[in-house]
């Protein structure tokens, strides 16, 4: 793995840990409308809806579970994929098709999902 990609993954992990800790202390209101987000999940379920899925593109890795994800982290991750700060061709293609409202609505839906 490139040094930059490794550092990026470490930073993302630390951000997730920080967000998770603060979420336990105080859960903020959802960023969007979970009901509207439920109409957008087909873009996500092909990979994230299959428990234990592994994929081989762009490299072999386990697809992360997004149900129950903290909404602020969720939106931050999608924006990073959209801008290209996080590298994954499939996620980039999906993220560029999402508006800020779509991202917020999806984040609300998945924050409520288990």
C-alpha cells in the first residue's frame, strides 16, 4: 500500500474512533431525513447490504458495515469519496451522483439502521 494511502487510512480510522466516542457520549440529531434516505439505499445495498462480503476491486478487502454508522462520519466519508480524497473507484462513482441532501438523507437512514 502506498504511504499516502496508508496514512489516509490511519487518519480515517482515527476520525471514526473519535466520532464513535463522541457519539456514545452524546448522539446528535440526524443530518437528514431517514425516510427519504430509504428511497436511495439501492445504491449501497449491492455491496454494503451483504454481511461478510469481500470484493477484489480495486484490491481484496472486506466491505464495511454501514448500518448504524454515525451520520456525521458517514457524510464526511461520502464527501471524501466524491472529492477524490478517499480512493475507491466504485465509491467515487456513486458519491459523485449524490447531492448533499442525498448524503444527509442516506446518513440518517443508516444511522437508524442496525
